[in-house]
């Protein structure tokens, strides 16, 4: 007679075999496996909150400080060399604006490329290689011997630098919990302030004297070459620093690589708390999508379809609003910021204390004559630029305290309108260096707060698979505004003192009004 197993016996046998197999594979007992199976999966916000706040976050911000310093130096360092280089390279005002704009043209040309690659292939590798290679191009720019070489290297520097910087803002946001995210992004605006304060001091230290070293026969190193070479070291060091940081766990989750994301969360938790990674309370993450491990061309083909929703409702409307506001903000902010060193040098030269008399149309005369004399600058000129850069500290402190209370769209809206008021008053009140410095400092502090707040809103509006692409377009439109401003400003000077400042004020007012139409993203969780 053949023995027939009951259902209970059959079930027990299957359980014993399953337990033995799984114990060998996982090292977990059946009770632990059952507990793990029943435990609810945590989403990204729960997982990042469980890591706490500590040394990892501090280390992250210390690594991003030179990254934001690099952003200021890549885009602004050229504006400090014009007083010295204008005769070496026979530059006119329009040429100076073209050199400044060329960096932003390079950034615009690569914006969509970098956004697509990062959303498809990851964050960390672009931070490392992007900053490092940008530093190498900056070294080439520092060795420029003529106007053409300077233009080409400024374009290449912008082309390479745009990628890692667009990734950087997203990367920082994806490593902080909801209640800290907006404040941390405002803190990065403070890093801009630090860079804007120290960059003119570095310029003063390297360019206050005329240094001319001739090597290899016709190769001449001037003081402004030394200044550019010093600034080129920062992005190089930034790329090396990011080697020590992990991939974004939010990106890993969006690609279905939850085990890798868990490993990152455990490392962050251990560094923040000093406890063993195994004590991290989260053991299971929400499956946002099936695991994707495609590499190379396959990953790029798969990623092509994932950014298409960015240009559909509702994302396309949000993109147009936030990018339009950012374009106006950067049109006003960077035009004044990038031209201020030259304006500060003009005011006081040849006995001209009034801003309007200093920038009168005769200043745009051709400088390519043999008896060209560079504008003399002293320590006061650079100190004024440092004061202008440091002026944003107070506004960032106030903005950080108010942004979650008043709402993210209220802060940039009011900041944009107030900055427009100060800009329109600039040619009317700035009859000497002191009031001009005070007015420019206040206006730039408000526009910086507006820009940082808009960045925080842009990060919140879009899901992980679209975030870097959206940020790349967001930054691209801001740079379009910068190009328009730096080229239009010297052109409008030919029509008088008031037209350039009226134009900037009108654009900033429109920027502030646009902010009030943005969606409310205060304390919004990342998708």
C-alpha cells in the first residue's frame, strides 16, 4: 500500500526544504525571513529620514563648497581680468561682454546633453569627471595668449562645467530629507556668497602688481594669467573630492537598484550616527520600477523615452514658468554682477565719481591703439567687489528662516520685485562709490535669494527620472538670460545711462510677478 502524505505533511516538507535553501543563501532563519516578508517597504523619504543628520551631511556640504566656488570662478573670473587684459588683448567693452557670454554659450550648448546622460547613467560619475575635466580646460584658458584662444577656452569650459553643476543641485537635494531640503539649497546660495567675496580678494592678491614673465620666447605670463591659473585649481580638487561620495540613493531607487540604494543608506546612517550599518532600521525599500542594469548605448536608448513626459502636461507648464522666472532673475543678477568690477574701476577713474559719467558712451571707444592704458585699480576696487559678494549673507539667513513659513514662491516673488526697485534707483542715487556699492550689494543679495529659491522649487516640481534634465534646462534658460544681459548692457549704454538700468529693472519685475504663478511646493516630498 502506498503511503499518501496529508496536506499538512506536504506543507511541512516544502517549508523545511525552502528554509534550508534560503538559510544557505541569506543566512536568515525562517522567523527572520517571515518577519522580513511582512515588513512594509519604506519609500525614499522614510529611508533618508532614518539616516539622521550628521557627519555625512557636513562632509557633503564641505565637498560642495569648492564646487559652488568653481561655478563663480568659471563664470566670473574673466570679468576681473579686463582692467589688466584689455590692452594685452586690445579689448573693447563689447569684446569683454563677448568673452563673458562665451562661457554661458558653452553651457547652453551642452545643457540638454548632460541632463539626459545624468538622468540615464547616474550622478556621481558626472560630478567626478565633469569637474576634473573642467579644471583642465580652465588651466588652458589661464594660458591664453590672444583673444581667440580666450574665447575658445571659455566656450569649452562652459560646455564641460554645465553638466556637473546641473547634477550637483539635484544630487544635494536627493541626499536630504524634506524639511531640510529647501534650507540646504539656500545654504548653497551662501556658498555663492563666500565665492563672490573671496574671488575679488584673490584677484587683488594676484593682479595688484604688473607681473610679466616671458617663457619659451614669445609665451608671456601676465598677472591676470596667474589669477586664472589659481582659480583653475578649484574644479580640479572638486572632482577629486567627489570620488569619496556615494551615488544618489534616489537615483538608484528610480532605476530599480534597491539593494545598492540600501547600502548607500546604511553607510550614510553609520557615518551620521557612529553606529554599525547593520543597525539601520530600514531593511526593505519600495520598488519604484523593475531593476535596470543596462549600460552604454542600451541605457541611452532606454533613457530616451523617459524624459518625454517632461514636455507634457503638467510638467511642461511648470517648466515654462520656472524657467521664465529664472531667465529674468539671471538677466538682472548676472548682468550687474559681471559688469560691476569694470563699473567699480570706471567710477573714480579720471576724476569721475558719478556712475552715469563713468559709463558715458565715450568709454566704448576702440582700445586697440598703441598708447592704450589699462584702467588703474587699487585695493579699494577689489574690496568693493568683496563687499558686494558678502552682502547676500543676511538675506540668506532671513530667507532660510522664512521660506518654509511664508512659502517657497512668495520669497522669490518679493525678492525679484524689491531688487528691481534698487536697480532702477542705481543711476539716480549712485553719485559716488559708497552708495553705488550699497545699492548693488542689496540688489544682488535679493536676486541671489530669488535664484536659490527658484532652484529649490524646480527640484521639487519634477520626479527623479526628469529632475536633472529639468534642472539642466532651468540652468540653461538662466544662462540665456545672462548672455542677453551681458551683451545688451554695453549696447544700451550707447543710448544713455538710464536705458540699461530701466531694462534690467523691468525684467526683474516681470520675474518677481511670474514667481507668484508657480505651484506651491513648500515641504513637498521628492517624487
